[in-house]
């Protein structure tokens, strides 16, 4: 497995060399930062997983079993759906006890680490309880969905001295790392503003409206479930804490806006005329995990995107002010013809532009492109090769850093409770701003005191 560790370092060095820049000093700016301790390299980590849906069984299940057998072993799986739990165990290829009772699993399996992949609104309860039991916690984003639950996690961290790592894999994709490097080296002078616009297409975007994510009480809305990725990137790129948010939002396309509807696609009489018809039976993985286990909880993975109970927004826009004075214009559209984003960083000496198409790219290329404009100079094109790892090449690099002891953090990508909270709080503030029609101060939501200079989580 040492060879795997070295290949990761070589990849990071290569991705920096592609654009002709050097690595940043990993110790720079880490004063008084929260600490996440690395495991004992001589001992396999005992891992328990709660939430055996697609993400849990895939990225945090069988991918770990396949990629890190020398570093971890699964000692327990937990889910409220007994059928999906058994299916997940089989698909992961593990031989460990399964539980529908969380407390029983923690008591009997005695894990060193808990991975949380449940419905977003329940994350806080498992995070807090694991901290109380002295167990290391890894949670899928978003860390939580409202300020009360975030405060419960903050209080537990302070009370127990434990931390929770939030899996912001977007931080690890090489082209986003390159933007971070360019900003750190002052390529465009002092950063003053950011234009960030994200587009979900009529496949991936619509999928959020089929599932439990369509309910704000379960997902916190796309402001939190999806945009927490984007707000964390902004916090990381800008290196400051968000101060206030003013937002607008509406549900214009999905939910009650449909001219016809059903419970789910398989039972729908309108399949011939619905552009959003989804034949889940063609996806054997989803069929095994979800369709074959509907009898246990009634959950439909192929729910109708036009169900009347949809209460999240499908178009959103926000103005975010940062403590260091940087201003951000952000938007999210959930019914675009293509998937991806456009971003521009404006500085006192230039501008960084990128248009990333994650679906339906115009040209047959194998790289993402960043354009660097320097005032009174010619533009520069920086091309970052695609990676085979998911989420723009970030998944494997994130997992390496979590599970391979001694893996460095030169780009300050390790994210803890404070990072997870601030990314969620931007979305929560946006929801509150839409409801009140007024800007919302981040500092008014929890005991977190926003700082001009971002505090980083260290790996020790």
C-alpha cells in the first residue's frame, strides 16, 4: 500500500507542475486550528457505517473495502431498512454484523470510526452520540440542515473534545486545487469579488426532486444539501468566513408546476409524454438497493418530480459578503440543459475564469481549462487533465488523506466541524433571508464568531 501513497503524492506534484506553480507551505496559517488526529499506522481502523443507501454502500462502502484493506475493516452496518441493510452488506462484500438499532451497533461492534451517510436531517444525532462515545466521526455533507442541529454538534465538540470530519471531496479535485494555488500566489492580486453560477441538468438536477431531498425538512433544501459543496469551496478559496447573506429563491419548474403527476415513475400513466420519466429497472444497482426493498419502508427512489409535496426551490440566487470584504454573486439552477458551473475570481491585478461542463461537453477533450487574465498582459490557458476518480478527481484523494496515515495536507483540504457548520450556515441564512426579505448575519445563527482570516483544521 506504500506504492499507493506515493502515487498520490506524485499525482499532486504533477497537477501542480502542469500549470507551472509550486506547492504552498502546508504549515502556513495554521495557528490555533482545530486538530484531527491520524490513526495508528500499525493498527487497522474498526469502521462502522450508518446509512446503506447508494452513497454509503458505494463510495463509503465497497470503494473502501477494495481500496484500503490494509488500513480498515468494517465491524458493523446499520440502517432502518432491514432489506437494504442486507443488500448493502452483500454489495459491499463484507462479513460483519448488521443492525437496525444504532445504539446496539455502537455498543457491540465497538468501532473506532463511524461513517454517517443517512438522511441529512438525522446527521447531527449520530455525530453527537459518536462524539459522546469517544468515536471518530466521518460525515457526508451537509453536516446538518439547520442552526439548532449545528449548535448541538458544536456543543458536543466542545463538551467531548472530539471532532467530526466532513467529506468535502470537491476541495480535492485538481482543477479546483489549481484555482486555490493561483489565488494563494497572488496571480490576480488581491481578491475582491467572485461570480459563481452552478447548473444542475434535467437528469441530475431532476433526481433531487424524485428523492427525499425534495423535502426541506429532510435535506435543508438544495441551499444546504447541494450548495454546501459550493459554499465550502468559496470559504476555502476566499480564506475568510462569510459575514452575511441576502437571497432570493422560487420553485418554478418541478413539484406543483407540473401539468400531470403520479406517485412514482413505475406506476405513472403519463410515461409516454413525460420528459422526466425514469426507468429505474434499467439500473440494477438501484433496483437491488431500493426497488427490492420498498416493502420495508415504502421509499420510492423513482418518485415523481411533480409531486405536490415538493417544497424546495429549483432556482436560487444569493449575495454573500465575507469578513475580509470579498463579495460573491452566487446562483443555482436545477433544470439546465447541461451540468456544470461558471466561476470568475476578480482581483486588483486580473481575473481567473473557468467554465466547467460536467455533462454534454462541446468538445472531445480530456482536461478542464482555467483562463488567467492579468491586467495589461495576454491571457494564459491552464489545462488540468481529467482524473478517473469521482467528483472531478477528488474522491480518491480525499479517501487517501483520511485512511492512509501520514498523508500530508498541503492544500489545507481537511475539513472539520467549523468548516461543515459555516458551509451549511450560508445556505441556512439564504433560506431565512428568502423568508424575511432581509439580509441575515451568519454570526446570529450559532455561537460561531465569523473571522476575517479562516481557521484551518489540521491533521496530526
